[in-house]
C-alpha cells in the first residue's frame, strides 16, 4: 500500500516508545473536502492533527510520525487510560460528517483503512477491542465516525469487535435485573467511561447509549436501552473480559 508523506507541524515533540501505543482511534474529518481537511490538519493555528488521513479515493497520507503524539483525541477516556493521544494512532477519514451532509464511506477508503489497520495491529499488537471510534472515547461530545461507518465489515476482516444473532440468542439474563444498571456495568467492562455506575444522569446517559448504538446498532440510534441493545452490551462485556 502506497503512503504519501505530508507532515503536519501539530504534534508533541516527545518521542514515545512502541510499547506505549495500544489503540487506533478512527475519526471522520467533518469538513467539506479532502483539501480543506488536509489544510486544517497542517495549520498551526488549528492545533489538531492525526497520524493518517484517508480520502474518498483511498489515498493514504501520513501527517505525523507514529512515534510522535498527534492531536486528534482531545479530552478522552477508555478503561484506565485518559487523554488517549498519548497511547494511540489517529486515523481521519474524509467525510463531511453530521454537520455538512454525512455520507457513506467509499469502498476504496475502507479497503485501504483495513490494510493500514492490519499493519498497525501487527506492529503494535493491538487487540480487537482497541480499535475505537472517537465517539467511544469521548461520547459526550463526539459522534464520529458515526452510524454509517462499517464496523461489522471491519470485524469480518479481523478488525474491531462485533456480534452475531446467534451470540445474542445465547445470552441468558437473571430474573429481576435492572436493565439500565446492567447496561452501564457492561459498558464499563467494555471500556466506556464518562458516567458513574451507581448514579444516573438522564441527559448524559442518553448520549452514551446513543454512542454505543451508533457503533453497534446503527439502524436504531434512539438512546433507549431496548432488549437488543442490552443483549449486545452483555455479549460484548463477556467477550471483552477475554480480549
């Protein structure tokens, strides 16, 4: 796979070691064009960047060396990690996003994303539960890469977590469970943060439920914990314990 080099000045000078990299974070650019996206990621005043940008034609551009910290994740949490810039590779996918006319990701774009993810997975020994969307690590402020991103397809190609209907049918619940309490306990095991296990905040809860559905139930992003949403969370929590 050909990778173009067009370096951004926006990164932290400190070198990091190979063992410090545990995650790949996927984003959409949320801008009108690839040129506009590239210019912003290289603009010193924007103070944002990523390691790789993939446009709709599948062209891959490296903007920050992998041993440097790019500025893509912002305020973020996942499991015991905070500020995931320090421990991740950030990949931006050209897409107008929810603000400007959210669109499907192109075949060539996803094809080369998968190739790049396989390279990174092998190089840094990244497990499937550590390929994340921006909305996983910052669910109260981000929606990308969004409900049109093909997580299920990536899982078939051995990137990221997913489930089958057979998996969901195998889930058994105890009598008299509290669905909301169980759901958020499951999310905590999977890795989501920005909520308290024993304290509910209606507005924040809804945003976090939507972030989970946007990834794992993209045709039903309603912010409500229905039976399928609960079953998916239960299966992924069980699977996450062994990944």
